[in-house]
C-alpha cells in the first residue's frame, strides 16, 4: 500500500512520531495507583503499597482486570512480587517490625497480592478473609483504618465461582513460582490448591446431591 504524495508520507510519519512521544512521555502509573517514592525503606514501601491497595480495592477496573498483564494494576503486582523476592528488603522489614514490637503480625509482601485477590473476589467489599489480613497489616504497619463497613457474610466466599477464582489465582502463582525455581513456594501453593480443590469438590457434590470424591490425586506431587 502506498502513501501517495511525499507530503502524505511525511504527514503520516509525523503523526506516528507524535503518538510515540505521547505514549513514551505519559506517566507510567497514570491509572490506578501511585508508586512509592524512590529510596524509601522497605517498611515504608510496604506501608505505601498497602494504603494504595485499600484505595483502589473499590475500582471497577480492578474488579474487571485483577492482575491481568498490561492493565492498570499489573505493575502493582509486579512491584509486590519483586519486593517479596528481595531478601535484603525482607530482613529490613523484619528488623523494623521487631523494633516496633509488632513482629508477631509480620506479613510478606506477597500477602498484599493475596489481600488484593480477596478484594477482587468480593468486588472491594470487606469479608472475613479481608478483615483477617487487614488486622495483621494494620498491626504490622501501624495503619489505622476507620471503617464502619461490616464484613459481607459469605457473599462471595464459599461459592463455586469464588473457589474456582481462587484456584485459578493459585495456579497462576504456582506457575510463576515454578519459573523462578522457588520450590518452597511451589510446595506451599500445591497444599493450598489441594485444600481449594477439596472445597470445590464438596461444593459441587453438595449442589448436585452426590457423594464426595477424593480430589487430592488430581494434583502433582512435589
């Protein structure tokens, strides 16, 4: 396909160049959340990420996309996962927690992803699962969140759809851990998958009025 006259050719290239400049100069985190300042201590970075999660948990875009690559919140998950693999950062956070006498409530950065997935399943509503994680993060990070919202009593938890979402999330995390050759994390996720698949079996059989079936053999042995 030709461009016609030289003027049209140069005009087309000028438009493409302008679009590239606009894309490259746009803020990397224009949507969804704000990254922590560079050079922060790991403890402060964790607290910043936690506050950002509580802010965007009600965003319909997050409820639609979750951590889908190329979407607004994929970069948040990537930062959380990167912090989780930074042993120096983990040791620094543990030291800060000990100094603040909150070491009993210590959470790993990856637990922010777990909390985010819980909010994804509940569409931002508080549930027993989210409140459990929030109580630990609040204690660890000294964040007091004034909230009168009552937890949704199993609105999304314990349903076949929510368990399937949980299994899909765990499978994704297991694949990522396998690529990183993190065998300890893979084994932990395999155990969580066994529990969730057993739960799914019970819910499915209960709904169909059939006897329960052992599903633990459906998973590979690590």
